[in-house]
């Protein structure tokens, strides 16, 4: 069952200091099951015939059917968005974006490098030229929606706790232009000392992550495919780390603390 409760004070503080918070029961298992049925169909694979599971990753396009819209817009998630981004400062999602469905496989999935998701286009149309800046232009949150139960061997996303603070300090000198996806990824060795957490949980769990959080995929060593969406929460108003009223949402406060603007 989902609830209308948002985040506790400790969870909000965890978001600021560690860069993420795990919201269990953010949407129902029934919604997750309906969504999986649609995704299974589109993979072209048979859930009862493992011989059809031929690739380590099957990438599916944007999903806006009812289960996905419902999952993204539960009262509990909306309350949490208000708490970490600010009331009226985010845009409700009408879809859940793409799904990299990961299957049990000994093959390298080819996409397991550490990175920070880019949020606005660069000088050309290629994804690798997309950029990230100190105000996280175009992205308020990274979110991980678990549509299947994900254990430690089921290719859970790897998260470097507190890495959002180090990334903020890397982005500050780049100003409004920011850094490209590849430029920033090449420097993420500075986050290697951060503790690692695995984004595990039951279907219906959502991880709300700071947009600067370093994270990575990994090979699937379990027995059942992992179904997860990783959409952004889009801002209605731009993030700011220098306001006249001095009132900051936790997503902004995390950046300010990284830059010691509150010292």
C-alpha cells in the first residue's frame, strides 16, 4: 500500500548529506505488476522461456501508459517532491521515460561506468555532449523507480554516497556553461573514496537522488530480470544557490553546503 505521508526530517537530512533517500511503498505492487506486463511484452522475450533472454540489456522507449503515470504521481511522491525540491517548483511527470531492462547474463552490459546524468543540450545533438551545470539546469532530481524486486545480485544501481557534494565543487568553476557528460565522467575518480550503496528494494520503491549524485549500472548476476525506470524530475523554476530571501530547498541546500556557502 502507498501512503500519503512524505519524508521524515531524518530522510530530508539524509538527502542533503548523502544525496539520496529511499522511499519504500512509493507506489503499489499492483501498479508495478501492471507495468511489468507491458514491459515484458515490449522486450520481445518470454518470461517463461529463458532461451529468449538473449541480451544483458534491452532498452525500451518512453512509457506513458496508465501504470507508469500512476506510479509517478502518487500522493506520497508528490509530498516528497515538495519537501526536497519545493512546493510548486517541480513539474508532474506524464511518463516514466525509458527502461533499461537488465537480464541475468555473463556478458558485460557495456554501460556500467560511473556518471552523473546530464540535463541540457550542448552544441550538437549527441547525448554525450549534453551538459550539467552548478544550478542543475533542466533537472531537479534523478529518480529510480523499481518495477521489480531488486536484490543485491539483480543489477541494482550503484550509488556513491555524498558524491553530489564533490561533483558540486567540480561544477562550480565551469559556471553556467557547465561540463559535458563525458568531461564530468572523466573526473569522477575523485568520488572513489565515497561509500557505496546499492539501490535495492521491493517493487514500488523509488529512490530520490540529488541530480549531482554519481551512480553506475552493473552486470546482472541474479535469476530474474530487473525492471527499473530512471527519469528526471523536471524543475518548474530554476534551482538557485543565491537567493535574496535566503530560503533554500534541500536540493539547493546540499549544493550550498558543498560549496560552504553557509559557513
